[in-house]
C-alpha cells in the first residue's frame, strides 16, 4: 500500500495541471449538456404554452364548481398562465356552473364542461343562460315535457328564474366552406354547435347569442390559417398541433449532440497518453494491475464529481441568462423552465464517460509489463466469453478484437453518418416547407378585405363572414352595430326588435338568399316566419337590402348617431354588384396625423401587419398587393373624418385585369384623388420571395458544406494513423493472415458500420417523419429523398479509397517484401 500511495502522490503532484484541466473539461461538458437540455425543455414548454393560447382557448367556457360564488371564484383563479373572468354562474339540481370569458393570454383551460363561441360584450347573463342550456341539454337535463328550468345568478346579486322549451336539434352544424383563406373549395368543416331554445311565449329568447359562428370576431383572418381554427373539433385541433413535431425534432437534436460529445470524450479518453504514462510509472513502481485499476476508478470518480458540481451550477446559471436573453431579444413568450431531466441527462453522460474511461484502462492492465522505450505491439486480449466458436475461429476472433479495440472510432462513425443523413433530410424538409408556405401565401385567391377580417370576394362581392345559410338567426345590438355574419349570398336582411328582453334590447335578424325567380316566394316566407314571433308591421320588421339602406330603417336602428360609425352599405360604380360592410372596427374615426397635419401613411415595406391609428393598430395582411385608404365621407356622404382601409391581393402575380377592375370599383366610392390612397406592397411580395429563396439557398449551402466537412472528417477518421496501421498489421502478421483476408475483413467491418449507421438514421428519420403533420410530410422533396442513397455511395467510395490506400498500395508491398 505504501508503494501505491507514494506512486499516486507522485503522479498527482507531477500531473496536477492535467487533473485540473480534466476537471475543467468535464465541467464544460456537463455545462453544455445542461444548457442544451434546459433550453430545449424551456422552448418546448414555452412554445406549448404559446400554442395553448391558439389551440383550445375560447372566449366563453363553462366551469363546474362545487360551491357557489366562492367556489366559482376559486375555480376561476386556478389558471396557470392566464385569467378567466367569471361573469356569473348557473345552478341546476344542486350543480353549479360558472360561465366566463377567457383572456387572450390564457394558456390553459380549467375543467371545461362545454365551450362555445363569443360572449356578448354587454350581456353576460344571456351568455350564461345560453351556454348553460347547451350544457344541460347535452347532458340530458331536459325534463320529460321538453322544458329546462334554470336559476341564473349574476355576481351583482340579481337572481332570475327562467323556464325554456327546447325546440330543434342540438348538434353540430356542418357547412361547406368556400375557397377562402387558402382552404380547399367544397371542403366540409364542423363549424359550430347549433341549437334553438325558445321560451313558452314563443319569443326567441336566446338564439345564437353566444354560439354564432364559432369563430371569435376579428380572428377570421390569417390568425386562423394553420392554427387549428376555433371551428375545429378537439381531434382536428390536436392533429394540427405541431408541439409533438417540435418536441421530437429538438429532442433528437439534443440527443445527437450529447452522444456526439460523449463519443468525442470517449475517443480522447481511450487515446489518452496520460493513461499510458501513468501505467508506465506505476508498473515501474511495482504496482499490480488490480491496484492500478482501483486507483484509476477513484481518480475518475473524484474528477467527475467535482466537474458535476461546477458544471451543473454553471449550466443552470447560463441557462437562466440565455432564457432571459432569448425572451427579451427574440421570443417574447420564452420562459426559463428548469427541469431535472437536464441534470439526469448530465449524470447519464458523466456515467457513460467514466465507464468508458475505466474500460479503457482494462486492456492496458491486462498487458504484459511494459518496457520503457519499446513499442508495445502485442494483441489486445478481449473479455473472456468462453471457448465459443467465435473465439476459436481466427478471422472472427481477430474481427472481435479489432472492433473492441476501436469501439470509440466506430461509435463516432455511426453517429456521424446518422447525423448527416438525418439532418440533411430534416433541413431539406424544413426549407421546402418554409418555401411552400410563403409561396402559397403569395398565390392565394385575390380578395378584398376590410381590416376587421371580414372577407369580400372581388368576384362574388357579397361575402362577409362564415355563417349559416338560408334562415340564419343571430343578434343585432341596440346600438345599431349589425353583426357581420350574413349569408354569403344573402340579399335581404330582416331586423326584428325583441321587446321581451328589455334588460338586453337586442335585435334578431334573419337573412335570406333570394335566388332568381324565387325572390317573392322567399320574401313572403321569411315575413311569415317573423310574424310567428308576434311581430307585424313596418315599425317592428325592418328590411335591409344589400342594394341600399332606406332612411327609415337607419333612423330606427341608429337614431341620431352618425351613420359613419354604425351600419354602412357601400355601393360601387353603376352596373356592379354591391357589397356590404358594417361595424366600428373597419372605420378609423381619428386617423393619426404626421408632423405636417396630413393623414399618416404606412410604408408596408417597413411595417407590414398593422396600420397605426389613434385608437388601435388595425391588422393588415402582410402579403397584400394593394391597400386602399378611402375617406369615410366619400363613401356615405357623412361628416366623419375617418378612413376605411381595404387591402387586397391578387389571384396571380400577372393578373392585372382583375386589379384594374377592382380599382375601378373602389374608385366609384370616392370623388377626387385626395380621398383614395393606394399603398402598394408588391415590392414587399417580391422581396419576400427573394428572401425565401435566399434562405433556401443559404440553408442548402450550409447543409452541403456540413456534409462535405463531415465526409472529409469521416475519411480522416477511417484512415488509420501510421502507428495504427503498424499495430493492425502486427496483429495480422501474428495471426498468419494474408493481405487478401485482411482486406476482406476490413471491408466486412466497414460495411457493418455503414449498415448500422444507415439503420440508425432510418430510425431517427422515421421518428422525425412520424412527428410531422400531414402537410409537412408532403414537403419532403425528392432531392431530400434521393440524397441519403447518394450520400451512402459517396461514403462507401471514400471508405473503399481509404482501404485501398491503407491495405494495398502501402502496406501490402512492404508485407510481401518482408514475407
């Protein structure tokens, strides 16, 4: 023992810098592992929370509470990343249901019994009633006589006893969505839950007050594209949720990086000269192999523990700093999310490196005593596995010995080839997906749209929103703000004042499609249906035609209010079909002025996506070819100083005839050039296409450069050093093997390594492909599919070249000459 301790002390004193350097290296390695894993976990968690604001977040939800006010409030305060403003609750047979509005930032739903559309701004009680009715009807809470009895309690303390009779069917309304927003023409979608509830008096008490279109107002634009639109079912929403793809892709990335680092560390450890120098010193001191191995294990574990402490602390601190940097510079929703998974991963990596380090000492311990100054060319003895066929066969035995002695090298080859194949396919797929997505955005059908997201087809003008077809029932507020949910081809709208609900004086409107030859018949039918509600006479039934709005109806709807802030019917030039627009959102009452007092124009090249106003930022579509700013007074003759902004994009980049037609139509809305401002964003479209192409080309060059670099590195790894060649040929010569047999053995070993690499790449690529959604799978270009076989052929060519150089041109002649 005295000899062992003296030798250890002497070695550690003379090699103290080496041990410190090794501890620092391990610390950096552990820090990198923890930083990478923590950032990936944080990104996936933050991105998932960000997607939760789009997937599964609704304006109105129903929560089941065990108690009354306190229980509901406690339930509503359990949101982790958002708030739920509970507006009231409903009691039914001892059960308490809270109904509230979920904030835009709410990222996690509470226990939701049912989810509906948008809650009215000024009448939460109606929302409570209607949502509760849908819930109770769905759960079979309707009495035998078809009645639902409710006690509605608002948070202001008011209590209302309600009794309803269910009329109609509760289910899902399926409509055929036209070719809008890039959707497939004629594709059926499960739009929204529909139900009809009438009170005993026959008055439409609640008719789609909450569940109108299933799409929240103002979100019908590009926000819905590719984000699992609110009219999708839960299954469809989950199918379009890309979190699984991101998690799988980044997890595979981190694992490849970690195992690549482990492979490099293992290669350094196996070929470490310090191990051999220490072995020589201890052998000279008379230390036995077992004592040396115990010492080496203790030294490795000590260094690993010290490095683990320093690396973990530094990794966590760096992760925290990086998360804040990413949050404030790049991604606003990114948040630090430390996970024990990163520590566990670091522990496993350290354990793997320590094990490889210790195993690397075993062959050295089993060698014969070394003679200083003389090169050791003895055959490495593998682990004893019995007197099997493999050990008795000289070729297989030599193959096992060679593979065992070059484990780190072969592991590095497998990881390198797998990473090259996987990331080549992934990079090409992502580049193709990005290019197609931007390219598709540019080639959408050419439409006119107002800034609140309502759609106006330039070819079929009266298109306003997703909604019911013939016979729609919806709401018109007492303030005269008519909902934009008209039938796409409706040309008559009938407004009915609901005097049975004085606390919420809503208007119920019916729209109808009057086809050619059937307009009078449809007109009488809808009037008869409205008369069944107890209304008759012009003072109660107002007709709004899309060819114009009469003064009597306007006066009845808006009173003394300026028409420019309420219901507007825009009539284009003579001979053209008119289109309809309504609501305050599409008009700007107080435009922002520049320093000269003129209306501020927005350069879409520098600020795509918004027009800044004094009140809010009105969203624009970044791919619009033209944006028209029309003075409100030029549209309706009012005294309003606001502007209406209409943006449009072309069906194709060369179809200027349609552009001129639309410009002529819009030109009929104003008088004088000062009233119509046209801002072109075509240059931005061209710049965007160029940017996408540039990114694609740069990405391809990066992938190609990385592939070439990896091939060169792989070739240099496969080419054995002079010492390695001498050692291998020493093995072969000692075993009595000829050069042809040696060449065949090396080819078989290389082929096995390449086969394992290819299988590993296929496995990782399959995981990546399965994690993608259907649209992204289609983006796997033929180039990326053909690239792996070509890459394999190039690698095989390099390997064969290396084999010929190593085993034929140089050593074989020397061997023949020596033999």
